[in-house]
C-alpha cells in the first residue's frame, strides 16, 4: 500500500514538473511571437511623443488649436524629409553610378560568381 502511495505521489510530482516546464515554454514562445508587436507599439509611442512635443511647442508659440498644431508638426516633418531626400538625391545617384561597378566586381572576385560587368549608359 505504501508503495502504491509513493507511486501516486511521484506521478503527481512529475506532472507538476511537466506542467511548470510547459508553462515556461509557452510563455517564452508567446513573448517571442509578440516581440515584433511590442517593438511596433514602442516605436509608435516614440513617434507620437516626438510629434506631441513639436505640436505643444507650436501651440504655445502660435495661437492655433492643438490639433492644428499637431497637423502642422506632422506636415512640417514630412516636408523637411522630402526636401532633404530631394536635395541629396543627385549626389547619391552620382555616387551609386560610380560604386555599383566596383561593388559588383568585388563581389565577383571574392565570392566566385560568374560575372559579366554591367554597362551603364552615361
């Protein structure tokens, strides 16, 4: 009788250990699958704090409603970004024309790929 009782106790302990390990594994898998979502939420919070700060500064300096100041801050950052890309694109395009053939020949020499140089019209 005591032997049967010890078997039941041992089985219960094994089942508890298996349950704990399973719970830990499931929690780790859940956190791993939700990691991208957590990062996306963090990025959204950071962007919203950035735009709110600019909107608050505009709202205190200019007598316009807060929502209008928020729209101005978003549009201002968008226009500045477009202006920077538009202003720098000729330089980046020129450097890309110079560096692409060099990069392709370096790749061909170092990674043993059959390579035919590309001809870029000038």
